[in-house]
C-alpha cells in the first residue's frame, strides 16, 4: 500500500497576511460603485481611444507610459478598474510581506503586511480612486522582494531573481514614469552590501548587471509593442520626458495660493497618517543598526519623497507611492519593539483599519457628484453624433455624458502647457466638426494661465448659453435646434 503523501500546510504567517488583505478589502469595497474620478475617467477615455486619432495614444493626449494605457484598455469600465486597483493593492500587501520575510523572517512579514494594508485602506491617501501610484505599487513591491532574494537569498537562483527584479522595476516605470522605487531599492541594497562586505562585490555586480538587463529588455519590449499600436518612441519621449520639464516650469510660474494649500495638506497628511512616524523611526534605527534592507527602504522613501515634491502638484494620492517601502520599513522596525509596544502598535493598526471600514460605510463622500450631475444632464440633452468639450480637466463629465470630445486634452495641465493661447481649442470650436456642447467648468479666463482672447469671439459667434448646471454654464452650437431637459438639481 502506497504511503499517503504528507499534507502541505499553509505557513502560519500567511494567515496574518491574509487577514490584513481582507481588512483592506473590506475598507475599500463600499467605494467600488462610485462614479469615476477625473483621472479614472480620463485614463479610461484614453485607453478606449488608443489607435484612433493623431494624439500620443490616438484620440486623446496623456503624459503617461503605455503599460498604464494597456491596463486601462483592459479594464474598459470604472467598476472593472476599481477591482483591478483592489487586486493591485492586495498584491502589493503580499509582495511587501514576501520582501520582509526574505529580509528578516516571518514575524516581520506579518507586520509589514499589516502596515501596508493599513495605508491602502486609508481614505486620506485617496485610495477610493484608482491612480498610477496604486497600479504601479505591486510592481514595486514584488521588485523589492525579487531584489532582496537576488542579493540575500539562494546563490543558485540569484540571477533569475535579479532579472525579475529589474523587469518588475521597469514595469512600475511603464505605469508611471517617475516611479523608480523598485530600481532605487535594488541599487541601494546592492550598494550597501558591497560597501559593508568587499568580498561580495563581484557577486553584487553580477546581480546588478542581470537586473539591468531585465529592466532594459522590459522597456524595449514595451516600446516595440507600443510602436505596433502607432505610438512611437519619439512621441513617448516627448510626452513622458520633455513635456514633464515644460509642465514643471508652467506649474512653477502659475503657482497660486491653492498650490501652497495643497502642499500644506500633503505635509499634514504625511505627518498625521503615520508615514512620518515610520520614516523618522527608520532613520533612527538605520543610523544605529546599518541594516542593509532598512537602509535600502529608507533610500527609496527619500527618493520618492523628493520626486513627489519636485512635481509641484502636491496631490494626496502621491503619498501612495511611499507605501511599499514604508510598509517594508515598518515590518523591519518591529524587530526593535518591546512586547508591550508591539501590542499597542497592533491595536493601533486594527483600530485605524476598522475605523476606515466604518467611515467608508457611514460617510461615503463623493467629491465628483457635481461632475456626475453635469454629465448626466448632457447625456439627457444629447443625440447620436453629438460631441462635447469641457474646460478644463473634468474628464469624468465627458465620460458620464457618453459623448466624445474633439479636443485632445482632457486635463488642465496639458492645456496650460501645450495650448496656453488656446489656438487648438479655437480651431476645434471654429471647425466643421465643432462640438455640440461646451461646458465652461473652470471659466475661460486668464486665471488658469491660458489666454481666452482667441476663443471668446468664436464662442460668441457659434454658441449660445443654454443652461447652468451646478453653477457651470453650458453652451450649445447655435445651428442645433432642440428641446433641452430642465436644469438638474445639484447636490
């Protein structure tokens, strides 16, 4: 009689990781059915229109790499996109846990998972809406895990792990070009190990070379695949690199009181969310212990923070980019906690997560309700073949209306950078295929850093103001004659 094979048991620490993931999911589920935010709607429109038009990705222009657009095209609708974002966050939690397990053992893995899940359940980091930082996070987390294994794990599997780390690190950059966290972590860890042990430098050099090969190969494949869809490397360079420098100068010149307020809000969120506490503790213990993985995680946090500040926009969801490295640092810091402090920390993590679940169910804030109402009015007022332009940066109105836009810029920053005199908008409004509707969301005046002088005469000639919905004026082509719905009630 054949012997019964032994049962494969799930390691105990995996149950802790699973609980962390489930609590995070519970905090995020109430938001799955909300209307799309501005970025979500804009990205979905770009993904849907890839290959059909003259812009970088076809119909609409965006300064983002091709992997993000592929993900958005795969999603197709906001509900699927939210589920993809939720899966991405869960994969990030597990990836950070694996990196911690490789670096310092099972208990740190559970703590790292708990910290990562807590941050990805925190509404103040903007997790109710899917963005590039959230979709890039699993690439960063698993790149850190692969890099840790390549430099600290089994020698026989180091080079394949290094190639994987490089490929995943490049994958994060192909979602958002400024997210270099996975590559920074790998290089920092390699540098620390080579500095601390000169005998390991040759092995470290091989690992770094293999990782670089994985990153270069991944970028090359992505560029070829994008070119096959009609998006050339030159166009991507202009959108991802040159535009960002020009846009940075525009942001600097047009900075207002609102920009300063967002900076203070970002710093307050960083300080009050727990990110600051973990960062300060990581600096303290890294200085004392010189632990390689903690030093690498801290270097990643510093580079990420500098990148977010140099961007100049200061949106709260930028802090999500810190979460993988901060989660790993939190796990490593628990090695230095006394039992009583560890118990208090666990209680705090649980209380914050449960509080987020309760808040998500009870409060259910929806900052995009006005845009949703305006889009619904347009949908009721429109007929097949109608189009719309929104000024500026409310792509969720375009998507909610179900109409296309003949103007390629769905965000305000590309308008301010690439069409500051609004000559392209004037050409669209004065052309044979001019839009049926124009929503003056942000006012056509110079306060947005654009010159309305070219557009206003054309608007007066070809359009008439037909409605005011949620305080925003809606204009309709004078040649279009139809009955319109009553002005909608605004929340």
